[in-house]
C-alpha cells in the first residue's frame, strides 16, 4: 500500500513534533508540485497557501475561483533553500503571518499581504510554527519547541511579550483562537493518539474535546463549530470531521478526504486534497460539507513557466465557440530553452489545461517578448480547448525530455467573435 505524501508528512511531523516539511518520493504519475496550508482571507475572496510551483515552497495567493494566482513570498530568490509555509491572515486582511524554515530552525514572520516589508517575530533558535491571529488582531498564537517540546505560546503582533500558555508531556500543535477571542483549540499528541483540547487564552480551564484512540489534527473554528482532520472510524486516510465547542455532535462531514480544513460561512470547506486525478502531489480544493462534492481551487500540475496567449497582441481575446487555431507561445528563460526542451506531442491547452487541443508548433523559433531568447510558438484548436463564456485564464501543460511536468497560465477575455489570425493556415 502506498503511503500518501500528506499522511506520511503529518504522521511523522506530529508524532515527533518536528514542525518541518519532509521530503517524500512522489509516485511516477505525479508532477511533484504541491499546494497546502490554505488560509482564506477575511474578505472570503482569496486564499493564501504554501506551494513549490517554482521549485521551493513559498507563499502564494489566488482568488477563490483559482484566478489571479501570484507569489507573494518576500524571499529574494527561488534558489534559496528557505521554505515558507503556514500562512495566516490578520483579521483586517492587511498582513500575513507565516513560517520561514532553513532546515535547522523555523521562525515566525509577518509581512504585508502583497509580500512587502517582512518582519521576523521570533528569533530563539528553536522551531516556531503554526501562527494564528486573535479575532481583534492583538495577539498571535503559535507553537514553539524552545523548551524542549511543542508548547502553545502567545505573543503580540510585533513579536513582543512572548508567553508560554500550555505545556504537557505530549506535543501540542495546530492552535487556533476562538471567534470570541477567549479560548484556544489545539491538538495534543500522546503516544498513538492525538486529541483536541480547549483552553482559555489565559492558559486556564483545559478540557478534552475529543477522546483518545484516533489522530485528530488541524482544528479550525467557525460559526458552525470546530472542523478538523482525523483518521477516526478506522479510516486508512484522513477525513474531515466536525464537533461543537462543548464536545457534542461529533460527525464526519461529507466523507471528504483531506487536511488543513477551513469552514466557510456558507458551509463549504476549503482544504488540502490529494486528488488521484491530478498530477500534483496535493491541491487546494473546496467541498460541500453535506454532500462532499468538491472542486479544485488551486490545481497547478507542473512547475510554473511563462506563456503568452496571442503573442504581440494587447488583448488575449478568445472565442469559446471559435473554430480557428489560437497562437500561444511558451517563453524561454535564461535557464530553460522552450525550443529544445518541450515535448511537443504531449502539449495540452485550454480551460483546465488537460484539453487535447494541440495542432502544431512553428519550426522557426522567434523571440516574441523581446528578451533576446527564442521562444516556442504553437497553435491550438479552439473547438477542443473547452473554454466557456466568462473564463478569465487559460492553462497550458507539457513535459520536457526528462519527464518533468510544467504548467503555464495567462489571462484571457472571452468574446463571441473570431480573431482573423485564428483562421489562417
């Protein structure tokens, strides 16, 4: 039986209290990239998450429909080995707290939501992870092993007045402050069990929310209760569960497999999902908590590479009902030669990126973006691209000769008229 990347990472990370990402070999049918730790903005319009779309895990943001995907990482270069993960929005949506790990220590930082002005909040040579804001924005709860084991700490948003609230013989993880600001829920691992615990924000009144015998992780408060991931019920995979803050009404939600659940006001759940139909190791999905029906929010299935729909034209207008062939350029970079590296027979392009719409590629490379490097321009049959009226971006996927998968995205506008160039031979 193949152990999933997420299950193995969480099993080892929680039981040993490491708090650091682990390297796990991907199955041959996976592209190697992953998205995880979704954090929905207070406006409910965007989701921040950690992903390695350009080689190293950084903080990214996308709209809830998957559009406007962009990296907001403050790290200067993708060549750095520093890993950024576990983003958490401030209540006013102006800042994001996150974890920066160098392989030996992990520190909590905060930045503006656009990635500007990063400030380090912890600096103790320990593993500091899992930040979460209080609803009034005046406190950040986090986990630190500064004193030898994972404990729950509180600090001000500028990093001052760091106070340990909870310590035990077990390992505390995943703290989140209640909407009222008076309680913290977290997961405590002892032996083979991980239970949910609630404690006051002053460290008093600790009580168990779930019973031993399962591994209950990643609790998240909502107006509907507390949602979390668990392998309870004898499941060989982690599913999404919920419970009331008083310990009543424990139930599984829609038989949804996944991690990092966030319960939205409308009842949907955003979570990390290992989709067997995707080439990504994990994606960010949203599901109906009653039926379990789900759809991808962020499903990048290869390392991101630049493309240009309709190169040389000011607007990327696409006719979903067109019968012509649209030009798309795969742009070369200083480290990637699209003209020699792309396996042309496997290129797909369209609404989801999996559409078999490829027609041909130019035999004469041309520099379409003026950077002095020849690019590869191909044409795709619109009738097979699957676009729908209202779509805002197009996705192209391909592999190189070594089997490494890539994905490119570009904004489009749908119109109900053909571009004359699409009808040329």
